[in-house]
């Protein structure tokens, strides 16, 4: 049964790609198409970070325990959408002109932190297989705690690029803070129950 659920969730996760493809096809991107596509994938990266972080609390607070079975897939979608977001910036916005890109990374703090978040996603994606879980044992859990840092970096990236926290960056930051706080509570409970 869970196998079918996984296929459905996998297909649903492709919605951001389908939605923007439809916008492109029907020429609905507005006056700044590259910006629109970049923002679309940036926002969906943040949404997938929130979804990934929400799986453990959902398992804890609902009667269903299948939530964590989707965590790896959602995490890989975070990497996928972050990479598309980055490629649009590098390829479409700057046409692979590396000097201004490097300048941006070094001088604009929101690019620097966004890029750092993407770099931190690489070890998570590279170690997401069952084989790596077995190979790395308890170190695997340590490495995958990087998702908390990535979530904070992602929300800082949004606040800094927006130059104000109001309102969408604030909403995402609050969601991320609540999800991180719930994880701390979950961990404490686990310790109390031995
Ligand atoms: C985990 C990684 C990342 C997340 C969660 C993320 C998230 C976001 C979000 C939410 C937006 C704004 C969307 C909106 O306004 O609706 C955005 C915009 C943007 N991001 Fe990212 N991003 C990430 C990585 C990166 C990387 C690696 C780069 C480039 C090196 C980058 C460059 C940009 C740029 C240039 C914009 C548009 C800024 C503007 O409008 O002037 N992001 N990103």
C-alpha cells in the first residue's frame, strides 16, 4: 500500500515543475520571466524544506506512522528544486558569466547564504541511499541534522533578499521555527521515555 502512496506523492511533488511549464507554455510569466521562474523554484525549495521537517512531528502527533517514509523523497526534492533554482540563476540570469556570479556570492549576503545552503544539501543528497545509511551508521544521523542549518539559511536568504521580513519571509521563518522547536520537544520526550 505504502508503495502506491509513494508513487502518488512522487507525482504530486512534480507539481511545481508542471505549474511553471504551463505558465511558460501559455506565456503567463509577466514582464520579468526569468525572475518569476527563479522565485517560483526558490519558494518551492523552501516549501519542500518545511514539508521534510514536518514529517517527524506529523508522525508523533497523528495516529498514522507512515509520514517518515516520505522524508527521503521530500528531501531529495529539496535538492532537486534548489538545484533548478541555482541553475536558473547561473544559466538564465547570468548566462554562465562566472565573474559577476562570483562577485554576487562574495558581496551579496543573501546569495552567499543561499549558496551555502545549496552546498550543505550536497552531502545530504549524496548520502540518502539505504546503502549509505548502513555504511555511515550513527554518523548518518549527524550528517542529516544539516537540514536544520539549511532551513535556517533558507529563511535568512529569503529575509535578506526581500530586505524586509514582512510578510511571506516572516510566515516561512515562523513555520520553520515551530518545526525546529517541535523537533527539540520530540527529542526531549524521547530522552524522558528512555
Ligand atoms: C536551500 C537553498 C535555497 C532556498 C530555500 C532559496 C529560496 C529562495 C526564495 C524563497 C526566494 C524568493 C522567492 C519569492 O520571492 O517568491 C529566492 C530568490 C532568489 N534566490 Fe534563492 N534559495 C536557495 C538557494 C539559492 C542559491 C544557491 C542561489 C544562487 C547562488 C539563490 C539565488 C536567488 C536569487 C538571485 C533570488 C531572486 C532575488 C531577487 O529577486 O532579486 N538561491 N530564493
